[in-house]
DNA sequence: GCCGGCGATACCGCACGAGTATTGGTCGTG
DNA sequence: CACGACCAATACTCGTGCGGTATCGCCGGC
């Protein structure tokens, strides 16, 4: 299988429409149809259920979609890391969610900078869920992730810090001076639903809560009394005076981990990880 | 980058010889030369140091070799898993080193067979280091690996069992009735050097010990008084009467883990893992 | 019943990959 | 020092395969 075929299939599988997929790939529709047919013939597998009106993925097609994405990410990573190795201006890209673990991050960067062999660290502050993909595609060398929110599968990781979660309410809310709340009580706040974060494909899950993209949106929605939110305790420093926080002891604890590609051979990454562990 | 280019580069990088690489790829040498040149041009990176007499990898070339292998494995896995999903005769392939963890394996298979939702499990008994690759390439769905001997990086794992290592000596060896030995003492046995196992590429590291490929060879060499070996204690059941074993408390403990691809969506794998954890 | 949307098919042109023949440069050897 | 052996690069040709345009066939809706 060539990456071209995989790219074509991913486009079709995501659009579920040959015309739009072809447009996205900047080719005409007929060659795309043929390429997919040929892929199916070569694999000996039906990837799409075709009705004259619409197409749908078969079970095998769904598997290939997932696997092809990973394979394409691996190819992209190979290209990017090769370029980086050639440029060999020493430097490292660290990705993390904007706003999260700021204190830990600044301590880490300070401690690492004290290492005589330290190289320049470029920090990428990303939206939720992005650091994982950046790491997989070779755009970042190392990332700070937060279990269980981020998927750490496929990376090497070291735990750095674990903390409780708190619920953030608008100041003055009836429950705002409780000493603690349970998850059941938080979920029962129908007047203040938990927000919905975008999935990796950009779509939003169903539910009553407002759709949010970033932390600024979220804090504003909370202040407006339209939502509440669970977050790690350390984020309290990011909040405004019109927010109140209440611990939720039975919410899953959040662990900040440092993650890197399992086959990383970079000495700089290894040094940074060592620094992080010894913080 | 197309997989064809990656395959070509890997062949050249491994052979370090365009002629032999071309032969391996079953193409002529000139197109191969051109393909690599074109790859270098497109990446804007020198991958090979060329002297008229021989070629060597640049730093970027070494990075690409590693990354390209991973990417090609991912593509191969995509193909194989798609085929498997289409065949959808339920069944799972479990890979592990021949001879290792036999007792745990049979207990696991028995316990899993008792699960009403169990599917057929095909067991692949492999040489050392092989299960890892099989899992990565999609030839196996799940594997039993042994840290620190096997690399578990990039997989999801659960620890199943940890045990001490022992040194195996020919019966009648002067040290055979010691209650325990230290690593230093084992390494000092110049008359009984530790054997050399093949690396992933099939070559052997330098050293005094004999080259071994499998467990049968090893036990025979030990019985002949030509080698000693460190192994997990549970392997004692595989040994012959003319072997003696002595615990080595300061050797690293061996952990048997069950490993699976991090993005596995197979319910059967999940059930098997659950069974294994609850053993 | 007609139209519109969508995927498949027919056919064509060209770019690129692969083959053969050859060159150029660098060692080792007599 | 000259010659041959070796190896990668170049020159040139050929054929396959990818992509484009035009069109068909099928189905669903107004």
C-alpha cells in the first residue's frame, strides 16, 4: 500500500462522499473512485458499502481508517523528524495545553535551563487534545499531558504530579460555600451543565452543556452562570474573582505526565525528562 | 513521501550498498540511485555520505532509517489488520517467546477459555525479540513480553508476574551449590561466559560468549560447560538434570507483561487482558 | 416523469518509474 | 604508474499508471 492510497482512503472515509473527498485532495472524482476500487481489489476487501445515493464504511473500512491515520502520522513524523535532524540546530519543541500546569511548566523550564547541556526549548501552547497529535506527528519532541483527559497510549511517560479536581461555580451560587461536593451532585446541577469539549475530529458530543473551545470561553461561561466545570485544583490561579471553587473528592484525580515518543533517541529529551522527574 | 521511497531508503540504509539493495528490491541499480536522490531533494536533506567507494548514513539518514522502519511497520499493520477485520472469523493471535512463561500462559489460556465470550486463540511461539515486531506489524493481536529483555515501548501493557533471575550452570560446577551469587561473580566466570543473543537485525554483539539463537541451543551449551545463563526462575522447569541453578538476587527482576497495540479496539483482546490481570 | 445528485465507466495524454548502456571516479594490485 | 575492478551516477528509451474530461447509469425527490 502506498501512502497516496491511504491518504485517498482517509479522505473518502472521513467525507463519506467521493466528490468532496476529491475536492479536498485537489484531484478529480473519477481517479479517486478508481483508486479506492483498486485498493479494495488489492486488499481483497470491501471497504465501503455503496448505495447509489450514499456510501458508508464497512467494518474493515473502519479498521483501515483508524490504522491508516496512524500509519500516515508515522510517515509524517518520519519526514518531519528527518528534517529536524538535518537542520540540527539544537532545539526541542514542548507541547502542552494552554493554561494547564503553568506553575509546573515554568519550574521545569527554569530547572532545565540550569542544566549546562540544555538546548533551547520552544513551548507550544495548544488547544485540548492537540499535544497528543503533535507528538505523534513529530511536530513536538515532548509534551505535558493530563491523564485521564489526554490519551497517553503509545508514548513513554513519567508521572510528575497528581492533584484533586475541583468544581468551578459562579461566585454566589448556592453551593459555592459547601466544603466539598460529590460527582453526583455536580452532575445534578442542571442549571449549570458541564461544558462539551470538541472531539479530535472537531465535532461535539451531544448533551445539554455549552460547546467550548478554550479556557477563556469556559471561565466566561462560568462567570455568566451558564456552566460549571471540573478542573485540576492548580488551575485556581487562572480564575477570576467572580468564580468559586469547591473540591470534588470523588472526581478522578488528574495526573500531569511528561510524554515522549517511545523510540526517541534525543539526548535533549532525555535530559529534560530527567530534570522533570527530579523536580 | 511514498512507502515505495521509504522501502527503497531502508534497503539502501541497511545494505549500505546500492547494488545489493537494488537486488534485494528486485529492481535495477540506477532507478534506486535516482529514487534516493529524489528523496533527498524533496526532503532537502542529505541522507547519505557518498564516497565513490562506499556510502554511509548521515545523522539525518540514521533518523530516517529508524522512523521509516516504524512507518513501514504501521502501514503493514494497517494492511494486515484490515484483512483480518474483513475475514472476521473471530480469533486472536497471541505471540510470546517459545519456552517462556509456559505455566502462566497455560493458566491464562485455560482461564480465558472459561469466558463465555472467548474466541479462538492462536498461539505463536517465537524466537527472542520477535513478538514485539509481530505486534507492531499487526501479525499478532496481543503478546506476552518480558521486561527488561523485551522493549515494551509503544504498547499498552499490564504487569502479570515478577520473578527473580537465577544463573544456570552445568551440574557439578564449583559454584553450583552456592546459596546465591552476585552479578559480579557471574560476570567473572570467564570459563562460562554469558551467551550472545542476536540483535533485531540478526547480527551478534561482540564478546567472548557463544552465539545462541534459541533455548535448546543454550541449554545444550550449558550442559557442555561452554556457557552459563541468566534466566527467570520459572524456566527451571525447562531444564535438564545436568543443570544446576543458583539465585542471583542482584540481577534485575524479570516482569512478564501482557502487551497490545495502544489503539486496539478488539473486544477479544480486552477480555483476554482482563482475564490475565485477574489470574 | 423529469431533474438533480452521485458514483462508475470510457477514453486519452502525459509524467514518472524502471530498464539498458555507459561514464566517471577511486581504490587495490602487479 | 598503469591497469582492472568496483560502485555510484548519468544518459536515454520505453511502458505503465495516474490524472483529466466527458459521459453513463442509477436512484430519490419534487
